[in-house]
């Protein structure tokens, strides 16, 4: 094993353990956001491939959905909305096809939404135990991606619903295939769904750090 590979292993494994520990603590406290775990992941991964404007708009889309959807759902559903580069994934459970269509129409009407992937299930709301398990699966998948030397974990957004893992991000087909295979190998994952925006290998090269950036001290970044 080379010195660089050994260093990567020493750094990645502790971070993976911290991520899983963060998920467990979040579950015990009733929080499934995993904010602290996400912050740890960001410190060892490459920069986000979205523009700052797209990142800001994605957050705004999520906030607006949180305000609008309760008027559509009432107490009859549980819906999660995740935006990545203005592409929106809708997951969760609703009472019937009519409500599923209504949720999609409401999300499409939000400013800056460019496309919607509707993966809502016609079912009763998932239990707290199921959602906590989904949070743990998400963290285990994230940790496994960080542990891979072939992809940048920060290029992926992971959403888990009832054991199904949805992968979002701006990635090459090569990266997407690697990430999907890694996710399939995580315990508790029932299926993996790709919701990617694909970029070319030439575009991918533009996101790679230059030799000068690789040599730059961490404190100066």
C-alpha cells in the first residue's frame, strides 16, 4: 500500500466512524437532519459542484416547499422535498394518486424549479423507527462514499426512504455507477435509484484540484 493510500485510509475511517456516531446521536435525540455529520463530511470532501447561486436557490426551494405543502397534505401524508441544482426529488407517503399529483403540481410551481422526480408512495406515513433507520442508512452510505478513493463524496446528495436510497448530484456516469454499487453494498438498503445530472469527463476535470491546491496547507484553504 502506498503512503498516500495509507494516509487516505487513516483519515477516511475515523471520519466514517464519526458520521455513524452522529447518526446514532441524532436518532436518540429525535433529530434526523444529521447536520453535524454533514459538516464533518464536508471537511474531507471536494467542493460542491453547484454554483453558489444554485446552492442558494436549492435551499430556497426546500423552504418554500415546507411552507406550501402542509396546505396540500394536511395530516394525510409525509413528504420530503430535496433540491439539487434546481432538480427536485419528492419522496415520502401520500394517501392517494390525487394527492400525489397535487404535491407535484405545487412543487413545480415553486420559483427556479427546473424539473421534478416524483417518487411518492401511496401508503400511510412511515413510522419514527422507519425514519430513524433511514437516517442511519443515509449516514452509512455517506461514510462508505467517503471511504472510496475513486469518487468525491461531497458530489453526492443521499436521500433514503423506507430503505430505498436515492442518489443525486452532478457526476459523470462513471462516478454514478461507482456510487450506486457502493450504496447497494450497505446493509439495510433495499434498492438504489439514480437521480443524477450527468456531466462529461472533460467537465469533471475542471473540478479537480490543481497541483498547487493539493499542496496548499489546510489552514490556508
